[in-house]
C-alpha cells in the first residue's frame, strides 16, 4: 500500500516510544529545524507566501523527506524511523509540495484532546517563504472546540528561531523541561496553541521550571 498513514493500525504512539526508548531522534522530543524564523507575521497572513499544496505523506515522498531531514538535523531520523512512526494509527505525516518538489514536511500525533508535533522541517532554499506558516495553518485548521482543542510540541532552549516562529503563530511556552534532550542534556520549552487562548506571548524565561 502506497499510503504511509495507517488509521487501521493497532499500535499506539506510546507503545512505539516505549519500544524505541528515549533515544536521539525518537518520538519523545519534537524535532524543529534550527533555521531562520519563517516570518514576522501571524499564521493568517499568507498573502505574500509561496503557495504550496499540502497533502498526506506517501511512500514515494520518502527520498525527498529524508533529504530535508538530513539537511535539517544533526541526528536525523532514518527511513525506518519514519516508517515505524507513520505506521502507527495515531501518527500522521504531511508534506508541502511546490511544483514537483517536496518543500517541507511535518509528522504529528493524534491524541484524545490534542495534536502533538514530532518532526517539522522546510528545505533550506524554501525557508522564509511562508511554507512553514501554511503547514501550521493546515494543522491548526484540524482543531475543534468539540474535540481536539490544542497543539503541543517541545523546542530546544537554544532554538530561538523556532521559539519566535511558533510564538508568532499564537503558541505559548507553558513550562521548562529540564535536561529533556538526551543527546545534549539541553532543556526544552513545552509550547502549546489552544483554541480561544488570549493574551500576548510571555517571556519563556518567566515560565515555571519542572
């Protein structure tokens, strides 16, 4: 079957994490490229963006997705990592397609009342063109006041570009996760977007550490 996302699967993302352990590149820590911030605008301001077609990730996308992954992270996921994740019933992959090329991708988990971003990257030559904005807009459009009301992810303390990008889209830092990343011992910020939340983004340094 060409489709990677498998709603009929019988393993949860939790079981997958337990089997793989908290290894670098595992599903317990969101992977967000450490490039320049996509845009100074908000997620709805897409007028000047390079328009892309966003669709589900399929098996034949994998070579291009791996190329973006390897160009974005020091410890990239392997093809097997992607396949093992995407075969889980609650794990979804999507790609942003520009012409014949894959410009970016996202992998996220479905939970009872939230979506959780696991892996998100845009090809370097396509950054700062609003592609990340369009992918986030697509994800937020899946939220509903009657079911999944929020999106969460973890971001490295040193990944300032990603922190600013997500804060501009309405995400807020909830808390600091001490020594969260196993590869470096680096702290992470748990960030969340929630339907109906109000107020300006607060300084991450002011958030309570756990």
